[in-house]
C-alpha cells in the first residue's frame, strides 16, 4: 500500500516527526518548491489576499514562516514543471526505492531527451 499525503507542513521538526513515525526507509519527502507569487496567482479561494489584508492570522508564507526542507528526497519546481512530469518524477523515485514495480519498456530516464 502506498499512501500519498499532500499538505503544507511549514516546520522541519513536524516533517521529521512524520518521517520517524513512518520509518525513514518508507518515507519519501517531496518538496513542491513553488514561489510565493505563483501560489498567490493560483489561489482560487483568495486566501493569500485575505492573509495580506490581515484577515487570516498565522498564514504560512505571509504572516507565518515556512522552513524549506534540508533533505527532501525529491524537489519539484511547480512553476516550471507540469503535473504529468511531476507525477512521473514521483513514480520514478518509488521505483528506485523498490516501492513500485518498474513499468515495461524503456526506463523513464532513458525515454527522456
């Protein structure tokens, strides 16, 4: 079973506790490195606008800190990487770690120019 959990986890200590709970060899930290300006552009609920107006307290990246990972197994710049490519990169990591069988045919890194 593979569980994918997507959430904002602004503190390194919290991510380290999650890693310890899952077990280091079973935990794959994927850092979706997205500039704050891009997050604000993509915000369908207007939460960043509300946070900047002081209507939301302790909003990550605006009025509360975000500590970038020091040692994520995978970093993806979502400002320049599409969803399909990002998914491929996660799947490649799962194959490399022996958590997922490699698909038949050429390996993903061989198929890329």
